């Protein structure tokens, strides 16, 4: 259940584009065609699915204060958390190079269409943001980190796929000249972000009901106690 909740939350509620507006450079630049957006989105899913679990392992066994105690008691006091950015970026850059080699080998047309934005995945703030959010939210296990990485990648993929499909359609629409290009794209992105905010109720609604139920029970108990006191008082008056 925890994996399912984290998976859907990372896609819809904590969407990298619509909730935190990360990875906007490639989101805007490579979303003119659906085919190109699909290729870049798949690459982002792969990179996030690999780098988030790898960086979780680095964080748990190297970077956190006292994480080096597995090397021996004399290393328990070491704190290498200041190396988080460097280690995370190094892992991301390695995986991006692997993706670039694979895409160039098996799909030269996609490699040419993505252009400079494929190697720039290494400095895509959505990729680094996935690892930093994993660290700050203290994800408990390697499996959950994999779930979070895949979910965050799918969320970014859905965002760029949706805007690419819309941008292909609005080419044939009568958009005001002042809003053509990035102007109407920003407006559509803002409207889509508002729509994605509505998904927040999927996980918060149940919590609110749970929080309200003890209050209702407390009110019922108070009412019953009050009625019992009134009955006792009436009996006392009658006996007197």
C-alpha cells in the first residue's frame, strides 16, 4: 500500500513540473513535437529510476552522519553530507552518458532531434530534484526510492507529453499574436498545474475524515455524560 500511495503521489500530487516547476527548460524546448517529447520523457524516466535508488544507497551508506560505521567503529563520527551535491551529480552524469550512448546507437533520428537537450539531462533540475527530495523526505527503503524515482519520471513524462500534444493542436488555432509561442505555453502550463492540484484530495481526504472522527466520538461521549448527570440529578430531586 505504501508503494502504491508513493507512486501515485509522485505522479499526480508532487508532479515535478506542475507542483515544483522543475525541468522547465527542456519541458518548454523539446515539447514542440509529441515524438520528441516521448523520447526525452522515456530517457528522464530511465535516469530517475536508476539515479534515485543509487543516490539512496550513497546517502544511506556514505553521506549521512555516521553512515560509515559499517567500515568500523573509528569511522562512525565521520560526516560526509557536504558531498551530497557532488556525489548525486556524478551519479546522474554517469547515467546520462549511458542513455546518450544507447539512444545514439539504436535511434539516431531521435538522438538528432533531441540535440543538445539529451546530454543536458545531466543538469536537468528535475533529475537532481528527485534525489534531493528523496533525501529530504527520508524515504525509508531502496524499494520505496525506486518507486519514487519511477513515479517522478512518469509524472514528468506525462507533463511533457500533454503539453506537446496541446502545442501540436494549437498551431492550427487562432492564438493572439502576442501570446504565440512561449506565452500561450506558459498559460496552458499554469492551467494544467491548477488541474493537477485537485489530485491532492486523493490522499488528504481520508486523513481529514480520520481526524474528524475522534471529535465526533468525543462530542457523543460528552452528550451521554451530560444526559447521565441530568438523570442522576432528577432521581436525587425525586428521592428528596
